């Protein structure tokens, strides 16, 4: 694998969709951070899918004792299934096509923004702050910085 840190701090936009997706030329730290992020997203997906309340009340603090509460729980379970499909595809890309690390990070960066737009258009009333909303303030900058790193070169060029 490449060096842990970039050898050039100039990002390569062409690295987002490289001509050889099996070869990753970015720093190893971006690959490992992406792996950690995918582990966290896999765990989140499994909680939504298998938790008795889908995490709707126990994690997101949504009152599920209201009329239609079972539907809220069902939607959270289905959301977990959709998340699991997405993260499964991202795992395949990471493990088989390492050169797509920047693309994976781009997907991970767009997802919270799309959820924020959805939340603005269709607000959810919660009893507290859901961890996903609170963690976005930390995760989004980390993913953005990791995407920047992943687009930088970390391999010495042969002359």
C-alpha cells in the first residue's frame, strides 16, 4: 500500500474516478479512515434493522407511543435495510476497487447533506438530539478532510 501520508498535498480531481480503480495512489491513512467509517455505518445499519424499535425511540428519541408509532419503527427498520445495502456496496468497492476510496468518501460526504435537506423539507419532532444530528458536526469535516487526503498522491513517482 502507499505511504501513510501524502507525498504531494495537491489533490488530483481525476482521482475521484480513476482509470484503474484497482490501484489506490492516495495515502494509507485515508484508506484506514474510510474503513473505520464503513464499520461505523455498518453498525448503524444493523442497529436500525435489528433493534426492536429500529433505534427510533431508543436512539433518535422519537416518541413511538403515538398513533402510527409502529409505522415509525417499521420505517426505521426499512431504513436500516437500505443503509445496509448501500454500505455493502461501498464495502465491495473498498475491498475490490481500492482506487475508488475518493468516490466512496464523496458518497459518505453527500449522504448527511441529503439527509439534512430531507430533514428540512420533512422535519421530525424528537424528544432530544439524535446522535446522527449531533455527530454530523464532527463526521462531515472528518470525511471532507479524508476526501481531500485521498485525492492527494502518496506514491513516489519514478523518473
